[in-house]
């Protein structure tokens, strides 16, 4: 008999996978994505099985419906209150019917359960999901989880079983959620892939992925199509797609819904609102040093902090804290950003190693105390924590703005996006394969002083507009228009957007995206213990009531409403007990397996018990950088299909390592160091050219804040010859225009002896 | 409740969702029903076992460890992987504690806290020698 089933690469023995395939399709818009995820389940066992696939929702996401197909049948899900849906599912299981339930739990974890799958039967579930995107002034990042990350919880239980990592959370807080087992090697698990349409109103500059090899089809008129380049991939990391537009301007997506009204979504870049005012910054940087950050993430995060601190001036003040199970601060209070303090910070970072758990809420509360009501917290974390609703509750009550730089290849994007938004901060999420330090410098440049505050929008905008706008981060607004357009006001300014006619598909998509966003917001206010209370008690909960309303209004699932389908087939035999199979996933790329799960030790050691004994010392194990980075530039006209598979540049190969080091050298007055005023000025001018040559200006690029400080220093200089002043003017003009003379500026600015003579020679 | 509970009745009596009960059966932590098919029935022993499982979970046991602990002839060892290194902690002149190497950070934290507490309890006051058993 010929079999086309999967086989183990090493042994050629057949692999019994309960889920064979997960394929992502759908459309991605500037305001969010409307996705259909195909799950193919097949049983190779001799008895009925119940397959559970657990996954994490992307940011601002909600389930809409599913369609299930098999031999001779097709059925659609019903949206029902969760208790009813579970009862209907269990009744179907007891009667031997094929039953499917999509139910959401805390932290945005979903269990898709297909019960009574018969021997040798194949069924396919097409699950529709609405999801948000991470917006940037010149484009957006779309992220979809193909695996989920194990997450720290005080009462979690973890073990290695049959060579796989098993992770359990307490039922009194997380209910009956089923979590997958983690495999170090995902190559023999189900196949994953994607084929997505990028629907855009602005011309595309570039579409790329830092996670997967992609092929892009774009003819300049139809929506671009982005698909996985190889035939299939493995479930051990998120899909990350970056879309960059050729221009940065406001986009209004709209379409008719009912009663002559139109639903809309506005994406307004921060440049609509103005530029950062120069105000003194008060900032506390929180570095996650939990075990899961071991290896490259923590090294890069440390470098990022050093470079970010260099963007501070004497008037600014900062605090630095590392946290795992407990928080350890460099100082008990904020300190001025002098050179000495930055040196102390460098020494503090040097002795910081990854270990322990992730008690983020505790650390944020400590940081909030240091800020005493005014300033920003920046958290560099992988966000791998469970019970996020509680953390969000504590963060909201601290009253301090928290900005997040998330690091990791599997998604905690939903939590970190919420943490930033709910506290009025800014969020960025990068993969471990990307430059964490550059992203941190960029994030640091965005926060501090908002470009606009006191933002308010008309009554037709819902949810409410954010209070403040930060450089580089657009404002996203949803609402319903009856012909009046969209009015936005802020302290010192206002703007009006007309709503275009649009089409019904866009109108429906933005309406659903608005619903998903509102459900996500409310779910983040729903502590697990309250969500698990009996129905009678929950009915009195404001959050439960609102979630029910929203689910019914938008026809979207939430923790209060689930999707269920029961299909009666000929030959159903009641009373048979299906055997449960939980679909395993791959350990997220870059997350050390041993950070969560016990494993064979390779070091033999004996020591007396010490408080800081090497019990906690950890090494990075098998944390590999993905080997591929892909992208395709968008031509203006001819249709083409292009596939690019390029190597991720090694650290330093792109020159950004040097820039990070250069950035970390800035003195508190904004200039470069040097033994004489002349050398300082010359090296500062060379540093300006170095940043500009790499594409950064006073208003764009991750190092814009460093350029602003260098320019400020150069402007403050009064001494010097006419020739030196001319070179300073050239450097200042370069910082504004983005055009620098070609030269080895990084080396020149970094060299201790560089003077005006060397600068002049290089400019020639 | 008697010895002929349906899965739904067992679920209600134990406050354990039916899907979780099926999962425990599949994992070998809980025996299957006493009869098969439409007459499938669960008894008091199932209820008692579910309560025991819950109790052990509250104490921090994983399902793998519970299976080992509850089964007189465990199919898998409580420690799933071979141990090749141990940390040795001399917490008093007469007490030595051994801890498996390369544990997860969270487990390490838990064990360290327990050792600290234990070390406090068995500490020998300064200047005193541990008492030896009289021969």
C-alpha cells in the first residue's frame, strides 16, 4: 500500500500527527488583517480521537467563525455563550458526533478542539480571525504566531516528558486550558505556511520578512501577494511581515455598512501632529534578566541600553533596574544622565546575567515609585509571562507610561501591545534574529515628549483616541461616519479627514477590526479568577456584560462567547471515549529549552551553599539565529514574481554595531569625547556624517535623537577658525538633508586623535 | 452519587471539566470507565482519584510526576531524563543536600527557597558542635 503520510527523517517510520497542516491566508490592510487559518486534522489511529490545538491570538485579535469540511459534509460554526457552547460540544462528543469547539482563555490563548475524529478520517477547519498590526509612520509589521512561547508563572509546573517540554498552569486561575508540549526539534511536526494579500492604499516601497523566506508578487495595481517561498515550514516561530510605504501620509479606509453609514479606520502618522518638543526626560529602564532572555537577547538588550542612555543629556535623569523574580536597581532614585552615571550603568549591566522568573508587575511598581508620578518606563523583555491580565491591572493602576520593547521569536505581541497602549506608551516587538539594540534606540527616540497630547476625536470615533501621540507611531482610529468626516483636536492643533465612499468589503473588514480591538481591550480588564467564576456571579461582572454585548454586536467570539459546531454523521456511535491528543509545537527559536524544562546536565559541580551560588548561572543552549532574511523591493510598473533568499547579515556586517558603539560614546553635553575642544568638535562632526551616511537624519532613523544632540552640541560651539565653522555648518546641513560626503566617518569619529585636519582631508 | 456515574456526572461531582477527565485518561493518570460504550460508567474510585490529582497539582506536582506517584508500578520514572550532575550543598556541618543540576530557573528558585528554609531550621548555633549519637 502506498502512503503519502509524513515519516520521521531519521528512521523513516510513519509519524502519527493529529494535525498535519496549518496554512494562513487572507488579507492584510494598514489597519489590521482579516485571516483564514486552515487546520487539517487527520487520525491515523484505530480509535476515535479528540485533537486539541492551542495557539496564541495575535494582537487585537478575535475569532469570527469557522467552517469545517470532511468527506461528504460541510458545516459552519455557531457563536454561543461559552457555557452553552461547551455543553453542546460535550453532548456531541457523548453522542459520537464530530464536534468542534473554538474557545478562548486568559492571555489570549485559544483551544481549537476537534472531537470524535474517526480512524483514518480527515477534516479541515477554516478559522476566520481578525487581527491588528504594529503600525509605524511609514508602514506596518504584521505578526502571526505559528507556535506559542512557554511563559513564566509563579505556580507553573514544567517537566520533560518523553523528551518534550510539558508546561502546566494552575486550573484555579487558568481553567481547563490545554497547552501544547514543546519539541526542541520541530522538523517532524505539522507543516505551516502562508499566502496573503497585502491590501494598501499607498504605493509600496518594500515587503519583507525577518522570519521566513518569502516570495512576493506585485504589479503595482493589484494587491501584493506574499507567500512562503519553500513548499512548507515548521511551527517554531512567528511569521513576521514588514510592509513599507513609499510615502508617509494619513490613510482612511472605509466602506458602507448599513443605514447609509460607513465604517472607517484612519491611520494618521505622527508627522500629522508635529515634532517632538525638547523637554527634559525622566526615564526608568527595566531590563528583563529572566532565564528565557539568556543568550543573544540579553546581550543585545544591554548594548541597546548603553546606546539609548547616550541619547540623554545633563538635564535628563534616569534609573536602571534589572528584574527576574525580584528587581535590582542601580540606584534607589533617578540620577542625572552624567558621564559618571552612565559609566556606573555600564558596570551595572556588565554584572547582569539572565536567570530566574519574570516578575514584571513587581518591577514596574518599583520603577513607578522612582518616577513619582512623572516620566516613562521602558521595558526590554521577551514578555514570556502568564496571567497577563493581572499585570495589566497593576500597570494601569501605577499611572505611569510604560513603553515596551519585546524580544522573541514567538508571540507575546498581544500582551506587550496591550501593556503599552493601556498605559499610554509605545510598543515595539522584534525577533531575536533582528537588531534589538537598533529597535531599542529607535523606541527610545520615540518616547519621552509626545509630539501631541490632549488628543480628542468626535463622538463617531470608538474606541476613544489615545491621549498622546509619539514620534514615529501613527494614531489608529475606528468609527462610523454619517457624512460628517473625522475631526481630531489636540493641544495646539486640529485636523479633519474626509471619509471616502469605499467598498462593502473594506467597510465590513474595518468594522470587524474595530470589534476585535474593543473585545481585546475589555478582555485585558478581565482578571482570570473573575472570568472563571460561576455564571450567576459573572453575570454581575461589568466586564463580562460588556464582552457579551460586544460579541453579539460584532458577531465575534470572546471569553464569554465561543464557536461550536456538531456534525451528526451516519454510523455515529454514542458513548465511545475519544482519546485526547494535544498537538505539540516547536520550542520558539532562540528560547533555550532548558530555560523552562529540566534537561540532562553537562556540568558536574560541587560547591558550598551560597546565596548567589552558581545554581543560577545559565548558559545559552542551542539558541540559533535564523539563517534567512528576505525581502523584495517593489518596482513601479511591470508584473513580476520574485523570490529572494538572503542571509541575515552577521552582527557588525551591516555597520550598525559600530553606530551603536558610536552612539554610546556621546558625552552628556551631546558631543563626542576628546582631549581638546578642537578634537571634540571634529569628532562630533565626523559622528554626524557617520550617522547620516547610514541613513539617519534629525527626524528619521533610529539614531535621530543622537543626531539632535550632536547638532545641539555643534551649534553651541563659538570658538574655532572660519574653516572649522564652515565644516560645522556642513555637518549641520547634512543632519537636516540626509546627505553626507562619502568617507570613513565611523572610524574617524571613533579615533581618539581625530582633529579638523583629518576631517578636512576626508571631505576632500 | 453511586458507582454508575456518566462522564457528565463525574465532571459535575469533581468540578473537573469532561475534556480534562478524558485527557487524564489518555495520559494514564486516571483509569477509563468501568464499562465501555453507551453504558460507560465511572465510580467513586474515579472521583477519589480526581481529588487526589487536584491535591497533588496544588502541591506543585506535574502530571508526569503525579502519574509516577499514583501508580505503584510507574510506567515512567518521576525524573524523565538521566541525571549526570548534582549540586552539593553543605547547609550544616552534619547536613548535606543534593540538588539536580541544570534545572529550570523557576524550579531552581523554588528549591533554593526550600533549602534556605531548611538550612535555617537545622542551623547549629555558633560555637556549638553538632551532637553525635551516643554509642
